[in-house]
C-alpha cells in the first residue's frame, strides 16, 4: 500500500486515456510541426504526440483529417523510410513529388531516413508554438 504522500501526488495526476478527438489533435499538431525538408515515421509521430505504440493511430488520424487543416501528410513515412502507399497508386506519386519539391529525394520508393529524419530537440518540442494553437 503506497504511503499517504504518494497517494496524494497520484490523485493529482490524470491517468485517464485521452479520448479519440484529443489523440487526433495531438497527432495533427505534431505533423504540422515537421519542418520542410524533413520526414518522420508513424511511430515517431505517435511517440512525440504522447501515444507510445500508437503508429496505427497516426494512420487513422491522417485518413480522417479535415481537408482544411492542410497537413503536410507527405512528410510521414514508414520506419524503414518507405512511402506507405502502393508504388502504382496516385498518392505514392503525389507524396514522392511533394517530398522532391522540398529537397527530399525518394529513390526506389524510399527516403534516406538517416539524412532526412526530423530530430526535434527538447526545446523545440516544449517551446515552439504549434500552428494549431491559433485555432482554439
């Protein structure tokens, strides 16, 4: 049984899981923060959004994002550096072209993840205002 001081501190922490809308907003905000010329993978987006092991939730949030958000969805790739779409699909070509316009080459359906991976530092994550803050 934890001591009284521990119980008091624990009672102040909200341990409830965020609802779907909150999770999706966090994911969208994180994707908005990926700078031009960089990419991030689904798991990385989930981790930064506070949703460890939530890579599939990132895919869900991307599929259900409102069009007016204008997310830079093309900067999100798989952990191995691949574009997630089928190489013969329309969206594969769109993603490849958009990344190319930002100076991120896609060779054989892959991005050099070591060179172009977004590596935000702690200050950037904590203090950079999100573009979505102005909407609330």
